[in-house]
C-alpha cells in the first residue's frame, strides 16, 4: 500500500476515535483539595449532586428535632445538620447540648453547619428577638465605627462574646469536627443589627474582623467559612458590596425567601460570586425540586429552615425530593472517619 495512503488511513482512524465519545481518553479536571474532608466532598459533588440539609432552631435542649422530623417524613436523614448558638438565656445555657449533637452528627457522617443569632454587642446578653434590645435592634453609626475599631471598648466587648462561642468550637476542633461556620448570615439583611451595611467599612468588615480573630488569634482552623446573602432584588449589587474577599470565605450561600423561587438569574449571580468555590442554598422555606437541582446542578446543598419546611411543602413533596437520585441523604454520605 502506498505510504501516503497508510498515513491517511491512520490519521482518519485516530480522528474517528477522538469523536467516538470515549470519555476515558479525555483529561479529567482536577478537583481542588483543601485541608477539610467535608469541603473537598462539596467540591467533588458540584455539578453532580446536591446535599439535603436541615436547620434545627431552638430550643437547644432538642438540637435534632427537625432533623428527626425529616426522618419521620421521608425515611431518610438529611446529609447536613445545622445548629445555632442563639441568644436567649435558656438556649445559651444549653449550647453544650447543641455542640454534643454536632459531634454525634459528624460521627454519623453528616456535614455540620453552625450559625449564631447573636445579641447586639452594644446591649445586654442574653436578649430577645425584638427590635428594642434584641437581635433586631440597631447600632448607631458611631457605635458601628467603634465596633470595627480594633481595641475599642465595644470591640473588646464583642470579642469577649466571641470568646464564649470559641470555647465550644474549640471542643469541636479537639474532636476533629469540621464546621461550616456561617456568621452574620444574610449580610445584606438590614433587619439584623449586623446587616445591611454595604461597602468596605460595613458588614463585610465585621465579618473579616471575626474571621481574623477566630482563625489567627483563637486558632480555630476547623472552620469552613460561609459567606451568606439573602435573595433581595438588590442581589446583583450585593454580591459585590458585601463580598468579604476570596481569602475570607470557602463557601458562598444564598437564602431564598423572596417568593420568586430558584430563578436562573440568582443561580448565575451566585455562580459568578463564588468564583469557582462551592455555593449553596443557605436557607429556604420552599424547597427546590429535584428537577430544579438537575438544571442548577452546582448548588452543593440546600438547607430547609426548621418548621417553615413543613409549612411550605407537603409531605409528598419533601419525600419526593429526598428520594431523588441527585439528592444526597445521610445514608449516601462517605463518612469522615479514616
């Protein structure tokens, strides 16, 4: 056979193989590796599956009450468990029970998420939910400036409250429990004393100060930092105005409450804001459907908000979601123990 014909035949054969759909011949994209097993897992499932999650709001005397209700409803446990340090006297007194539950859930293989509805540092602790002296109260501009000024009286008072929760987070570090830590959630939400202050000296500055204090000063290297926003109409600007910077968050999250649901616009905004990092549905009352999560497949988890989950979704809808093959429940988790 003519040498040219042989070469042409070989070339055509190679071309045909390259278009045959044999994925084994394609180079694989490296999954980022971090110091955290659970964060690495979020990277691994991105674009493939979504973790089911449930928040357990007060009381801290029953820190798995809503997780258990999901089990009763669906026959499956959520893959993510969430608790809260909270603000009322009885819940502060029972923070240890919440932390003990976090350890149990981690040992079962769950992802651990913890948040903190903190009392206004300019006022007393414990407190209530109200806008007078509670979580919904406000700081004056002068108080805010003092709060973010390192070493000021109000700044030191706030750090002393952070110290109180660091004791519990240190317990988790000692037991090798990784924590999705979601402080100052819904940073663009002006109802909370910490939220609604955009710009470099606003809420993101307070978040940065907490990060540096907890990681560098307190040595809490078991925290996976979650930067969280709410889905207001201002979201396109908020993802920039409240962004603490890539070195200050590991996971981005959006709380979905505005009634328009899981729009493609929100998904695309969070995709860009996360800039290659995992991003999630931080809270919701109306759960996404399995179909929505197939289309928007990079949401790494969703977290239903306690009683609102059962007020806004039928048992049949919840069960259908938890039984879908693109949803990870606790029984499908890899486990964290070597």
